C-alpha cells in the first residue's frame, strides 16, 4: 500500500505539516517495499485551489491512503473520486503515524473544512 | 453624479453614510455593491419587485471526447480542473470564467454552460430607488454581479450612491470604476488609519477625486489628522461617536427619516460633497 503524508521539509524528522494543500513536501511511502520519496509540493504558491492541485499530485503518484491532520473540502472531493482514503494523524511525528497506520490504529478523517480560500491558512 | 462610498475596513460606516445620503436627497438611486453582505436593504426595507439572475460561463465536459491530455488542467490558473481516474473533474466555484479551457481543448471535449452566481434585486423606498446585488455563498468572484449593477444603473437619477464592499480588491475597483467622486469613510483608530491608507492609494491609482468622512469621532485623533494633512485629503465631515446614532442604526432606522437634526446634518454633508465634487471635477484633480 502506498501512503502519503504532508511534511514540513524533505526529511522524516521535519514532522507532519498542519496543512495539506500548502504543505511544503509530501512523503510518499510504500508500506510493502519500505521505499520512500519526498515530493515537492508545487501547489504551495497557488493563490487559489492549492488543495485541489496538491490532491492531483497525490492522485498522480498512485497513493492509496493519505495521513493528514486536516483536509479541505475541495481536496477531499478529489480524493473521494480517486478512492483515496484519508486518515487522521495522531502526532506530529512521521514515524509514529506510519507505525500507527500499520497497526490499524488511525481513524478515518471524516471531517473536512471549508478551506481558507486565499486567507493564508491552509 | 455618481458617488462611491468605500473604506478599507468593514464596519466603518459605509452603509450608514450611503443610506442617509441617498435618503436625504430629493431623489436618488442607491446601489448596494457589497454583494457578499448587502445590508442597505435592511434600512430601506423596499418591497423588491424585480429580480434578475446573474450568470457566468463555466466549463462542462463530455467525458467520451476527453483524451486526458490535461492541457486544460495545466492551464487553469485557479485549479478548477483535475484529471482523476480517467475523468475530468470540474470545480465550478473556483472557475473565473476566463474561457481558457474550452478554447484550448484539442478534442473539443469542453464547452461553456451557464451558471447562476447570484442575483440583482430592485425596489423602491419613498424617494430612493434601491438596487442590491447578492452573491451566492461559496462563489469565487462577485465581479460579474457588480459589472451588471453598475451597467444597469438608470441614468434618470441625478444622484447615484454606490455602497462599495469593504477592502480594496477587484470587487471594490469594479464598484468605483464609473464613479465621478469617491468618499472614503474611516474610523479614527490605528486599524482605521491603516486601511484608510490602502483605499487612499486605490482612489489615487484610479485618479478619482475624493474626500474623507470620519465616523465614530471623539476628540481629533492626531495620527489621522496628520495623515490627511500630509496627503492633502479633504475631510468633508465628522460623524460623532454617539449612542443615539448607534442605537437607531442598529435597529435598522434611517437617521434622516427619524430626526430633524440628522436630516439637517446629512443634508449639509450632501451639499458639501456636491460642491466639493463639482470643484474637483472641474479642476480635474
């Protein structure tokens, strides 16, 4: 299974980013092969629709599940269409969340927010 | 004469001023361009007898024609298009109707369709004709509604009062474009001064003659007085911070229709504005 996590920098230690659409990087991790890579989020500079563009990147990288603290409603619609399941992260640590995910301890992220739409939040 | 009333900050008294200036004149057209939160109607309480819908063009896709080339996805500056699992998914509410996607599509899979983004309502309140624009919640831009509001304003009224949205963004620029004169409304506070500077810059950019009205005034507040002096901004009037004004206003009363004193105050203010606008327009300042 391929999972993705929004992270603050291109290192595991940088921690989970509080935003999905405007996270600087995404960590893509294959739970089977343990292979990982950091994707630079080129949607970060977008004035509008960063979440949608970032979600498109995640979809294009054949991700099965996204581990994130929160997600905007537009990105969530993209993920739903792509059958990507969202899980809510429990701490800021990348390793903690991957470990919890593999033990089936993460719950599905059911709530999405309406987005910040240019108000520098997401 | 077309007078636009604007302020950087919300809640400074744009509507208070606009409504009372329109109501105190013999006959006026009041245009509420604050389409995200139009509230002039709460004061005028007109029976709206005409409603027009405002539509924009957004793309519609024929999935069978789409070959997944993603030219439209890459082109869209507003990220209104995505390509997921062999299907193009469109986010209408992010579309700015630039027509780019269907112009570009090599397979002609995209075509424009009409979408309602809001409406315009018209009614009458005694001597004032009231027009208001309303943007549907969640829409990206109200510019098309404001364009229609301004364009459809009847020339048969000697006075147009354009109640602008707060801020200094596209919808404000669209609202003041056709104005002959601008009135900036500001509160004598640090926040008020900060946002006054933004709209001051805006009206200068548009080369509009303008003056300032200070609302919720107590004693003269030096920073704003100094700024006006430095920028040579004419202070047209000062509305005091007053409990009676606040109370009547919060209850949806139009001040000039309640007390003679208010009628006289706004009547004099309107005269000052008219005189000032005439002078400045002649000079071409």
